[in-house]
C-alpha cells in the first residue's frame, strides 16, 4: 500500500495547475483542431487549384480572333438578276461567298503592304475560318441592300491563328503541325502589327451552336444552354409538386406501419443510386417502351426528375419535421381541419427548407451528364430547338454533355471551349445555390 501511494502522482494543490490527465486532454483537443484546420486548408487548396485550372484554360474562350476585311459584295456574283430577292439569292452557296472573302483578304493584305509571296492561295485562304463565308451569307440574306457595297466585315480566324494570338500556338509548334505553317504565323503577326487582327468579346460563344471538328472557333453553347433550360423547366414543373405532395403525405398523413417504413427506406436508397442507373431506366422506359425521341429535352427532363425526386422528398420532409408540433396543436385546438393546418400553417413555415431543397436538387440535375449520354444527347446538334411545347420533343444538348463532347475532340481549341462551358455551368450552379441561400434567409422564421 505504501509503494502504491508513493508511485501515485501527488494531488494538485491549486486549480491553476493542470494535472497530467488535463494536459493530455488539452493536447488531444489541440491536435484535433489542427486536423480540422488542415482538412479545411486542403479543401480550399483543391478548390483554388480547380478554379485556377478552369479559369486559366477557359477565360480565353470568351474572346475570339477575327480579321478585319473590306469586302466588296459583287452584284454579278451574289445577285445576277438584280432582284434583291432573298429566295433567289439563296442559290449562291457559301463557296461563292468564300471566293469573295478570299479576294477581300488578298486585297486587304496588299493594301497594307503585307508580303504574302511565301503563301500559296490555299494557305492564304486557310487563315480564315470556314465559318466566315456562312456568316457573310447570312448577313447578306438578312439585308440584300448590302449587295453592291463595300462593307467592313470581321471574319473569324482559324483556331490555329486564334491560338497564336492567345499564346497556345507558337512558331516551334507550327513546325510540327500540318494545319498551320510558320509562314502563315508570320503573316498573322504582320496583320496584328497593322491592326487587322483583333480579339473582341466572343458573343458567339453564347449564341452559336456546336460546330464540326474543322471549325472549333465557331463552336458555342447556345443550343446546350437552351436544352438545359428546357430540362430544368420540366424538372421544376414535375418534381416540385410531386415531391412536396409525397412528403406531406408521408410526414403528416401516412400511418406509421411496415409499408411506410419500406417506402422511406427505398426513398433513402434511391437518393444514393448512381446517376447512370437512372439513364439505363430512361433508355428502357421512355425510349424503348414509350417510344419518345432520343436527345429530346422531354426525355432528359423526365430522367432528371426521377433522379431529383428523392432529394426533394428528403429535404421537404426535413423541413416539415422542423416545424414545432405546437403549431399543429394550436391550429387543431382552435378548430382547424387537418388539411387547413397543413396548408395554412405547416407548409408556409416549411417553405424555406422546401425551396432550398428544390433548388439544390435542380443544381444537382443541371450538372449531371451520365443519364443524358444514355438517352442520346451526345449526338451532334446544330439547330436550335423550337419554343415549347414543340421544342421539348426536338433534339437538343445540355451543358455537361457539351463539355464531355468537346473534351473528346482532338483540336486543342475544343479543350478551351470545354473549359469555357465549365465556367458557364459553374456560374449557373453558383447562382442557383446563392438563390437557395437568399430564399432561406428571406422566408425563414424563428421561434
């Protein structure tokens, strides 16, 4: 007994002196705090690295190199009859407009004393995009009175010339590239020095549709943005009323028995099902069985609705459960019916949580690509869909699918376009999450 008492630590004589156990506990708390700070720092570092990578590659897609040309719209080529009838003028294809642009490019370079003797006519013509003749044709058909005049036209440069202006293409890389030559880059540098090359804001990135692999400089996210908008409208119209109605029934009206327990477990499981599984379901049900068209926003909206419903139901039930039972008891105590209690008192108080869950569910659906790939939205879509309701059944694309498509193409300009589309998608997601926060703060009530 004496040996044990001698080995034991003497009691602390003052509250201001910590014993061994207290020091160990404080050290453990300090280590845990450091672990948490390290985890937060790693997350912030990963986020910063992601944003820097995306912004570094994608910001340049919002500017596009163009060549300023003085184009003479020859009446003998564009309107031989002189009628100025757009239907008659449509017979002139982009080949005819391409020849006019080739001549305008040669004349403009000659007027600025730029030596092009080292270039063949094909190389000189290859400095402008194949999209330029089409845009000139659309401009003339929209205003036939331009025929016979000399106008200033900004023709898109090819992706290699654009990459040279942005630092993506160099003289060294041009020696190994069959799509551009050092001589063409030297002429491009001379054009830049003369002020013929410019990089204005690329509005076409937001208004244009996808382009072929030969014209990455003309590719845009216009169709993808419209397709995503159509699908989000379908998801909102279907998932919000169905999800809220199911939540109200399960939380307020359904008896607590084995069947409701099974339903609750399956809803929780469905929220964790991989998105690709919903794509397989949509392919089998909506396309193979019901015969709905592939690549249609309607099919995409339906599959995203199925994927979003569990999230909305879980969030809505949590919001309903957060309403104090005293609210229900008070309403029932003054004579309100069960339905009046739910719709006049419980539901308005739970609305901030319901709106937050709905918006977060829509944000998740907006960024999904796996189920859309299985229903055919990976197809190349050039034309804009019509206005609803007809446009809901016409082919369209979506922003995440467009990103996937561009990353699969060989031209480095499409990687730049993909990063730009990611920036647009992130802006939409941040806006939706910010809206969820504002709605919660706007309608939240405290007891």
